[in-house]
C-alpha cells in the first residue's frame, strides 16, 4: 500500500486509528477457547466489527510466537483474511526485528513476502546495514523504533551523545536512508512533549504512535504536536480496544471503544484542516 492510499483512507474514514491485535488466550472470552482456532476466531470477530473505524491493524508477533506453531498459523490466517477482505487496510507486523544484513533479509522475506504485511517494525540499534534489507522492498514500509512509550526509553534513548539525545541521532541519521514516505517511526504517545522537537527533524514522516488507552497516552496532545499536512499519524490502541469486554459482546464492545477514538480523531482532523 502506498502512503498516498493510506492518507486517502484516513480522510475517507476520518480516522487514523491502528488497532493492535495482541491476543492473550487468558483474556479472550472463555467460550472462544472451544473454537478450532480461538486466536483467529477472536481476531476475525474484532476485524469484522471494527474495520470501518480504523485504517490499520497491528498484530504484535510476540502474542503469536508465545503459542508456537498454532499462534503463527493464526497470525498467517489473520493477515490472509485482512489482505483478502480488506486490502484497503494498512497492516503492520509488530516484530521489532533487526540483525546483520544477511539475516535482516530473511526477516524481511518472512514478513513482506511469506506473510505479505505492508510494514514491519524494526529496532535500529544495529544501524544502517541492519535496516537496508527491509528498505530494499520498494513497495513496503519500515517502521523504526525512535522514542518508545515505555519508561525504559529514558535509559538510553534520551541520553545524550555529542550533546544530542540518542533518539535524535536515530532520526537524523536514518532519514537519509530512504524517501520520507516509506520510512516511518515509532514515537510513544506517552512522549507527546517530545513531538515538537521530533517534527523539526522529520516533518514529513508518518509516525506510529502506540501508548493510548492502557498506557495512558493522550490522543489530543499527540495530535497537537505530531499532526502534519498529510496527517502523518497512526495512533495505536491494543488492550484498550480488544479487551473492552470478555463476554459474548466483546466485538461490539471493541467497536464502541474504537468508535469513541475515531470520533476524537475526526474532531482533531477538523481542527487541523479547518473543515
Ligand atoms: O512497536 C510498537 O508497536 C510499540 C512501541 C512502543 O514504544 N510501545 C508499545 O507499546 N509498542 C507496542 O504497541 C502495543 C501497545 O499495546 P497496548 O498498551 O495494549 O495499547 C504493544 O504491541 C506494544 O508492543
């Protein structure tokens, strides 16, 4: 999917919501455990109830790898379902991969070819040659961790080297690795006060912004400092949406939560674009 298509979907749906499909079998409604594939059954119900309210889904691979082969097969069924039924939806494999070039190439093949995701999250700690194999897939997007939502971001990312915070080094160094619209960055919603500085460095890149909902990030602050003329934001919520209820009405409850966020986003778009 191109960035232009993503932007047109955001404008059409008046939403820049990304729903995280982080399935924990201890949290899904108990009756689903009788299903032949409970993980896919849960994801399918969430997708069917929310696809008109969001522009992206983001399964975190950890929640599938935790269940071994069954989990990986459910991930494969989920991405196949999305690609067949909702090709207009932007898909993110939240895998946080990165290794020497030869190995990163295999990670890229896993998520871009075998599973056909639109994008993958990458940890850039190993530098340019660990990221380039993902960028080599010209029709795919690479999403680099820059300033993360967790408290641990302050252990390294905000420390300074040569009078500049590490996360700024990541942004300034990596922005030349690719054209702006296929290299995206993760900035946590809990770090909204850093967004003005971040936009000084990468005014045009899309930001994947996790941390709204369960982690307490503020959607309005993210929009106030992070939105640009292409919207430039995909705001994620996982637990806050998919675990809105653990009874038979879980899909409707998730749709209600997603609708609340979509309505907030529509207001933010109207405020920014003045329509
Ligand atoms: O790469 C990510 O998506 C990510 C980066 C980050 O800084 N913080 C963060 O929470 N995430 C992921 O975003 C999702 C957030 O989940 P919730 O806190 O349940 O909304 C999880 O899959 C996290 O692994």
